[in-house]
């Protein structure tokens, strides 16, 4: 029986993953190869982070040998953004990546990398599957040493003269990130999408008032609630927000919350290509940001 | 009740609010409204945007209307904020340099033309002025650009629509997933803005107009656009237009041009610093601060009193300060039995406040910081720093008295509490620099803390020592050519970005050379029990001593014997 309505046990899949330092990265490859038949693992290795990720690389190499999975390592430089963008394009453009045979493990993949994959997959007119494993626990902070926020190539929207800027942030546990985005873009309006639910101490760690306090005196703030784990509902809520704001604002959207919110954002971007997608490149991450892996993955098809 | 001290970004204020809030500084207005190219530099919160907006055509015109006087149309300031999604686009990184230049200039030229056309239309006189020229100018424009303008609108309106459409078409093309092609139909300042400017000047109402293109936050432009703007600035003929470019600092903006040359201060442009050196309540900034607070009290609370009454000083502190002054006066008379009044006054000026701080018991809490003058001194000459403690005080006063009770003054105990809170928060902000200041590493964050902590220790040692200038809080860096300065530079840059440190250019008293003066954000001082009221004096510290303080957490050497008679103290490298 197929492990999910989106996957088939008759297909040998290319699994595309980013080498991370979290346990989830290695465990994700292991679990996925137990759920479906993986013939090839395309592993993106950001050279900038090798000091953190090399131990997982060794484990993944051993796993691939043991499971007879062909391993293709693609080395990228996170700081050389334009090169990384082209390399992601090349991965998708490779003839081996065909309609329905490739699956992205988005669990530890940077949001901008997910968006870039979706872009090139759509360009080639193929559908990418995705698999997402939640961790068991999150650490107390995610990242430090951020660089300037950036708009994603080809997703910088269509800004109109005469409109003010609205920034939609799907918030996460890190209040500093909210503050950084607001300081950088100086939007007239900031709309904070607050994640619902009690998972991972969400209600203690993602507090609406605290995010609002970060914006105090810099921008007008409004809120909406969202559940990023329900992709369809999240897209619908975002779509409503964007429709409401679009006549008056140039909109920039950022995902700082659950990884899956990046997929909903892309879904909405396809309906509203006028919006810009932004992300914050970061140099340092918390090595113990997450621990463990949830045994029940979320599987789906990326927006096509 | 709205907190009257809310700091709202100028770009989010309505025209009326700008007119209500802005306290005109004629020194700046004179520069902004001149026909010279001007660079206006100042960190965030120093009022650059407000200054540009206040002198922009939109506001100047409204000001004239409100006063019932005719607007002359001689100086027309077009405000062009660069913090927009259009400017933040990065697709230029995917194409070759030459094309990146073209697309960057194309966006900027369309943007400038849009702001020009839409702003001019806001004047009542414009429609009539163009009545007989609309069709001729439209034909001329269509001929030059080989484009079609909207047939049923005026010249300016159809130009506005044209650039709106052009910018949308360009972005769609650039972002098209199936197109790696370049957008070939690009415009430049020369091919688009200048011809339109000449057409506008052919209309009698604007024939004598000088256009001021006010590029706000120009450090946010990409490197190609910065070089393009500099090339425009290098353009010699400034009879019809000039640029007013607001930037945070030279560190964030390069002065090179597209052709590889550079523009030079004094020759191509004049530089104006928006951060005022703050010396006393009688200084330009001191007067402006009084006006800013006074106007907000009147607008929001209907209070027509002076700010000193709204922010009264703690009577005990006032009394203790008076006692310290008397003690110092007595000491001065002993020291200079035949002293001139100037000698006596100078001595009291130098030592009276130090005497107050020294006379406080070692076990006493922090001094009860309060009073409007203290608040102004804490601002370090930056408007945002002026409003921050006031906002906190008002918030606390509201919580204490209940939301609906009228607040007619801020009790001194609340002032002290708010100042302590704001100061503590400022120190705490250093802990998260590596999480929210771009380019700051964790190590640099630690260095900044060490540096500031050691500077605070030095200031405290000086305040409590019997030296010539105990309250000096500004410093300059000697031996700046050393390797230590190069390493120090990156952390100074981050501290500046985080507004923990202010750097100002001034003339050195000793040798007349231009020198950089550094000053901690004075909001940091109360948490360490220091005096925010500085004095006319500078401490000279070696770059190597500062670097050791930052990187090795070594105390900055302080040797009382090194004190010179002129008040400058040389702290030797160990």
C-alpha cells in the first residue's frame, strides 16, 4: 500500500535534502527511505556550514552505502546567493528529475531554498513532492548573526509607485527576527500572523504582545491567527489578508514560523505574484535548535 | 489617552502631522533649499526624513496655503524615499554588470519621474498652468521616447501613468519564470528625467523652478544605483536641479561613480551632519528639544507650560546639587584667593556636578535622575533618544494614575524609574546585537560589551578623581593609524549602527585638523551612576588601549599624573 496518497510504492524516488546539523536531517533521510523506495539522494551541502554539519554527512554517507542509495553531493556556498540559485536550477533541470519522481525533504531546508526549488520545478513543469518531519523538541533560540534581509530572486513582486509598504510576518519563536524585519523594511503597516496551538510551548514562546512590542513606535501593527500545519487553511487565510491589503500596499511576506508556512506562502504567491517574498540570511544557528524527530511525517505536493 | 511622546517614523505621518510636529531648524532648511548638491548624514532617529519632508514641495506648498501666502514655485523639493520594495530587488545580481547598471538606473529614473509628476499635480495652479501646453508636450514626449501616452489625460497625469505602467512591465519581465532575458527598453536620467524636466520648465509657472531631488535613505540603494546617483551628482550644471541625499554615514555609502571616479566633498557636494553636537540646553539642539516636547505637550495634552514644569527635577537632587555648588565655590575661593570671576566660574563649572556625584554615599542607590535638562542631555542630540525616556515616563505615569486621569506632570520618582529602566535596557540590548544587527558576530558583540563596560569604568574613575576634567565624556582616538584601529573599526561600525555610539567630525583644538569624536549614547550612563551632563573636553585614548579593552577585557589605563593642564588626558598604552 502506498505510504500516502501523494506517493507511490511503484516509483523509485530522488530524495532532495539539505545537509543540516539537526538530528532530523539524518533521521529524515533514514525514515524517508523506510517509507518509500529512494534510489538517489541529492544532498545540498552548504560549504559555509560544514563545521556544523560534517558529522551528519558521515552518517548519511554510511546510510546511503548500507541502503544502496546513490548519493549525489551538490556543494553550494550560502553566501554566494546567485551561484546557489543557479545550482538549484541545475539540479531540477537534470534529466533524471522527472515528473512525480522527486521528493524534497523540507524539514531542515532553508525557506528560500524551498522556494527556489518550487520555482525551478514549475519552470520545468514538474510536480515536486515534499516530506516534513517535525522535531520532538525545539531549543531556546534558533539563529544569530543575521545578515540583511533579502528579497528572493524572481519573487521580488511587482511594486507599484504611490503605494505604502505592508509587511506580513508569519511569526516564530524568535522576537529578534520580527524586530529586524521591521527595522529593515520600515513598513507603514506590519501584519503579524501568529501561529495557533500549544505545540512546542507555542503559547509561551510566540506571544502576540511581545512581537507587537518589537514593532512599537515603528509601524502600525495588526494581527491574524494561522495554523501553518493545515496548509490549505493557512493558504486561505493568507489569501484573504493579501486581497485585503493589495489595493493600498506593496506587500512583502516573510515566514519565521513553522517551515510549512513557507509552502502556504508560495501557494499564495502564485495567485498574487505582486507580493515579494523575503528571508533573512543567517550565519550562525543553534546546534541544538531541535532534537528528535516525530515519527508521523507530513507529506504533500508542492505548489505547481 | 495617546502617549504624546510616541516616536512615529516620519514617513508614516500625514502632511498635517509633519507640519504639527516638525520644529524647523533654519540651518538645515538653508542647506536643503539651496541649489547645491547636499549629503545629509545622520544615524536613524536623527530626523533626516523629517527634515527632507518638511522642506519638500508637498509640505512647503501646504505651509504656504495654511499661511494664506502664494507659493513661489522657485524651489521644488521632490522627496524620494529609497526604503521601498522596488529598491530592495536583487535580480540585478543575476545579470552582467553593464546590464545591472542599466536596470538600476531605469528603476530610479522611473521612480524620480513618478514622484515629480505626481507631486506637481498636487498644486492647485498646475492644471491651469499646463492647459495650453498639454498636447504639445505629450507629442514631444512621445516623439522622444517612441511611446504612446494616455490620450485623455493631462501631460503630467499621462507621464505618471506611463511610468507606473513601465515599472510594472519591467518587473513582470524581470521576474518572469520563463524568461532569463533582459528588459531592453530601459530609460536613464538623461533619456527620461532631463527631457521631462525641460518640458516642465517650458511652462511659465515652472520656468524659474529649481528642482531638489531628495533621495532619502540612499544607503539602501544597490551599489550600481549608488554609483549612478554619484554620476548624476558629478553633473556640473545645477541651475535646474540638484540632489539632496540622506544617508546614515559614509561607511554605508560609497562615493565612487559609474565611470570609476569619485565625487568629492566641497567640489561636487556639501556634507551636512544631522547629528548635532550637544553641549547645553542653550545649544541649537537644546532649544529644538524644548520646542519638540513643548509642542507635543500642547497638541496632545493641551498643556501650555514649559517642559521643565512637566518634568520637574527631584527637589532633593536639586538641593544636593546646590549644596555641591556651594562647596565647590568655597573651594574655588580657597584655591584662587585673588582669582578673577572667570577663574572661579570655570572651577565651579568643572567640579560642582562632580562634587555632587562624589558626595553621594558609596552605598546609595543611583542618583535620582530627573528634570528636563537631564532628559535633554540623555538624548545625546538625537530626537529618538529624547522621546524614548519621555514615552516610558508617560506610560508609567498612566499605569500609576489610571488611564482616564489627566496627567499634568511626570512625578520625579517616575522619571528616575523610567530613566533607569531605559538605561538598563540599552545595556541589555548589547547582549542581542549578534541577533539583530546585520553583520555582527557573537565575538564582536562580546567585544562591544567589553569596550563599553571599560569605557564606563574609565568615565567613573575620572568622575571620582581629582583631575582637570572629571566630567569629560567625549573621546577621540589617538594613534589611530595602528593595526588596532583597523580591528577596532568593525566594532565601532556595529556600535554606531546600533546607536550605542555616536561619531562626529569636528575640528581638533590642538592642531586644527578634522578629527572624529566619539561619544557613548548617554542613555547608557545612568545605569552606571554616571553624569549625563558632560563638559567641554575630550579624552584622548589610544586605539591599542581601546582594542585591548574590547578584545581582552582590559581596563583602559587611567593615570592621574598624565592629566594635562589643558584638560586633555593622554592615557598611555601599557
